C-alpha cells in the first residue's frame, strides 16, 4: 500500500521551520483533499478556517498555552463544528444535492424527511457532539493527505476552545472549535522527528472475529 511509507514518515511535528511555507498549489491541493472527506449523510456539519494572519495567530498561540507551532507553522487549520443543525441547514444541503446531481429538489423529499427525522431525534448537545465527530474525520483525511504530499502536520487539542471561538468570532458563525492542525515543514532540529514510532502491535490493536 503506497500510503504506508508516508504514514511511517509523518509525526506530530513539534517544531516547524518558520521560513518554509506551503506553496499556493500545495495548500489548495491539501484543502481539496479535505473537502472530499466523508461525513455522516454527506452533511459536512463543520467548517475549516485557514488561519495565516500573524496577529491572529499570536492570539491563538496565547490561547494554546504558548505552543510555538501556532506561529511557526505555515498555516493553522481550525476545524469548527456547526452548532445549529436545523431545517434551514438541511434545506441548503438538499438544494446543493439537487444542483450537483441535476435533479429536482422535490425528488429528494424522502431523503430530506429522513435527515430531518435524524436531526429532530437529537438534543442540541447531541447534535453538536455529532458535528465534532465529523470534524475529526476531516482531520484524519487532512493528516493523511498531508503525509502523502510530504507536508508536516501537528494535530492539537491543547488549547482553550472558548478563547479560540472568541478570537475567531465563531459564535456569530454558529460554529465552535473542535480541533486544530498546524501544517508546514519540520525544523531540522526537531528531535521528535527522530523518535521511533510507537504503536500497538497488530495482534493487540485488531480483534478479528
């Protein structure tokens, strides 16, 4: 499998080379891969902020306990869960399905009803938890695509989500921060790049039934 070597090569980069940036083409290719990430019902109930502004990144670094990846990486990807899943959100999605597949939206009425039944069966906190899970699927695609392209990345949960939401104005967008990934290129002296990768043995990780 061609992905094995890139996945063996990647690691959670702790020190980025601040002088090295993704090219515009590299960034767009990576975003295109993330755009294709699977999600429940295809709803993609999250959005991804691509943060490059140095002043904003400095604020985010302070909200991430001073971790240098926030300012030294080429970009920060902030995966943010949708906090409002309602009839309007579903209608927009149905209309997009109709547009892309060139069918009349009325033909999708059974599918729309199924989606609404799913939405209505969940409490608000359950819907947000569901959105967070979908954002993590997109993160997994981002890390894999980055590794395949020779781009370093560091997935991070060590930050104050409330402060991120405030700095990025997410509440007004009906979003809340799920997880982030810093992307760029490793510094030559990042000692973590030399550590052997530790994973459970297959006979411990996988239960074959």
